[in-house]
């Protein structure tokens, strides 16, 4: 066990008579790792840059007005309030020193250094624009609550704009929605915008017919939801088209600006689509902390910037450091919640075994991580989804029911499960959406903050710590 070191940073008051585990990130990996250690004779400090745990699979429902952000983002502190050995620390991790075994985090100019005996890094992944970062200005991704609220503002705002503009071409542009990426998030977003326009908003406007909205789903590959296999992929495409979604495959986005999107097909032909609202649901890149860890341990990064971990999820030469979830690269496992949860539990189990061993040091013979595939699912619209598990393939209502039960199960807290169920009843059985509020801050906040720059100090009394995924951490 390490001794407390002198330094110029304030220090977490660790009880140094037992192992201290630092966990980075309050997503699926970080939260489940912390919870898995709840009965162990050790201390855990979870350092996260947001005050909440985010249930990312339902972000699209916040963006399209079905759920409020509170339903999918419980306070991490509240979730862990009964776990006596866990401390929650708000802050952006800016450096990890694997030699000194310290994690440095900052919160509004306050720097904190946390010593650890074990470290679990679950910092997730950010959006990748495949080298075209300027697309982000016009086509927000969907990784955070801020992103989902911005998209909600842009989606509902486009219908409002269409109602007031006089020019026919501009009205059509406002009523054209382009979703880039035909994976689960893109399909869910396209399906929900189609449903919103054809059903929810049907009677709410006087000068425009929201049902005239064009929803275009674009992808460079030749199938929607390719990971679900040919049959489900075909069923999903058919259902989207029945709902009026224009699915354009084998089409690469080559440009995005304020006014529209430019596509290029495999034969080199280019098409420009005038549209006001664009949504980026394609591509992920590992959190920049991955590069810091790779540099210090000699681990490699894969093409998406994820850290190639050893079979037990630790890093070369550092059996005390684990990387789990979307930031870890192992056996081509997908970036999904189940992988993050199971990896987090595996890392916690190995730490428990080490701590309980006679020497209290990492065992040489650690079991490798083995993923148990619990299946995948994606919704297309109300009452319609696709799901696969092993050889079982479901589509339509049965898959949607399975989706509903599984997602309800993973929402944290009984009260939140109950309110979610009520909101789903409102939206799926009825026509309404309970969360249609949009504000100027939602729409303009991100770009305004980017213009103000990294050094913009929030006013006194306002805690920071909500930096965006793409912020590069500095090396300590
Ligand atoms: C829109 C969307 C839909 C999805 N749908 C599904 C789905 O239907 N089914 C499914 O299985 N999976 C889905 N996923 C994927 C799933 O959400 C991820 O695989 C899972 O969240 C990964 O967990 P994680 O802990 O690795 O990362 P995350 O959950 O992303 O958590 C990362 C955490 O690290 C924190 N963090 C990052 N950098 C720092 C830093 N420098 N300092 C401090 N904290 C930091 C973040 O704030 C966050 O709390 C979806 C993802 C998205 C974005």
C-alpha cells in the first residue's frame, strides 16, 4: 500500500489502513464498479465530471420530448449515499500519474490530487466526426444531457421556424431533418422525429403541416443496424420507410454547414440537402485520458482511440490499473452498456481478490474477462423494435415489449421507474409528450461557451465540472 505523499494539492482524507480504489467516471462502468465494491473492506473514491450517472440509451427520448433529463440522470451522490465506503468527488480528471499512483482533478480552479492503490478508468468515449470536427457546430452529437437538450431545442425549434417563415423553400428547409448514422441511435432518432411530426405535433400548427416534415437517415454503409444481421436490418429499414423516413445508404457525408448537408454516393455523385436540423449519430472516439494511460503504460490505442487492455482488463506493467467500458478495447467487444457493466464487475472482483489475498498484492494468475452476451435491441418507433439474443431474433411488438422491460429494469430508483412508465404511457398510448419545453440556453449554450473559450470562469457560486467529452486532459 502506498504512503501518503506530501504535495501542494489538497488531498482526499483516505483511511490509509485499507486499500483505496479511485474510479474515474460515473457512467455505467464507473458506477457499477463502485457499487460492486460496496461490501468490501476498502475505500472507493469516484471522480466524475458530472454530478449525475447518465443512462445514455434513453438520451434520444430526452431529445424528442418523451422523458425529462432527471429520469435518465440520477445524482451519483444520491445513488451512492448509502454506500459508506464510497466518496463522490466532482471534477474533471486532467492527469493520471501511474508511477506516483495519483489522479489529478480540477473543479473551477480548485485542484485535487487523489492517491490510489487501485484505479478503474471508465471515462467512456466521445463523438467522432472522422476528422471533420467543424461539423459539430451544425450537427450536434448525442453523448450528454446538454447534447440531448440542445437537440430538443433544435428539433422543436425547427417546427416553430417553419410556422413563421414566409418563403416556401426556407419552410421546406426548416422541415427537413437529417440524421447521420444508421446505428441504434440514428434509427431511434429518425423514428422518433418521424413519429413526432406525424403524430404528436399533428394538430398543433396552423400555417404548416408538421406531417410534411422530411426525415432523412444517412449512412455510408449499405444497411441500417448492421450489427443485427440481415433479417432484422431489413425489417428495421422497411418499418422506417413505412413511417416515411427516407433511408439513404451507401451515402457519405462530405460537408455540413449551416444551410444543409452534402452527400456523396459510391459512384462519386454529390447531392446537397438543404436542412436546418442535423443530428450526428455516427462514430465514437475514446476519451483523451486513454492516450495518457497508453503513453505511461506502453499499451496501444486502437483506431478509435480506445486502450488495448490485457485479458484481465489491466494495463501492461500496471496490474493495479484497469480500463473498462467504452474506453477499453478487448476482443472487438462492442461499446455497449452490458460490456461496461460486466467489465466493471470483473475489475472489482479482481481488486477484491487481491485485497483479500495474504499479501494484498495482485495475483499473477488472474482470470481473463469473459463477456456474456445478453443480446442487443433498438427501438424504431412506439410498439416496434428489433432484438437479438443468441439465435433468437425478434422484431415488431414483441421486441418492443422486451425493450421496455429491460430499459425499465436498468433505470435507477423506483420513483424514476414509476415516472418513466407514466411518461411512456402518455407518449406511447396517447399522443402527447410531456417534455416539450425548449429554451434559448439549450440551443445556443454550447456554441456560446465555445466562443467564450476554456478559460471562461463561471460566476461565483456556480460549480463547474460539466466540460464536454471532447475536452483534452492535460498531462500531469
Ligand atoms: C445515444 C446513445 C445511445 C446508446 N444506446 C445504447 C443501447 O441502447 N444499449 C446499450 O447497451 N448501449 C447503448 N449505448 C452505449 C452505452 O451507453 C455505453 O456503452 C456505456 O455508457 C459505456 O459506459 P462507460 O462507463 O464506459 O462510459 P460512459 O457511460 O460514457 O461514462 C463515462 C463517464 O466518464 C466521465 N468522464 C469522462 N471524462 C472524464 C474526465 N476527464 N474526468 C472525470 N470524468 C470523466 C463522464 O462524465 C461519464 O460519467 C448508447 C450510447 C449513446 C451515446
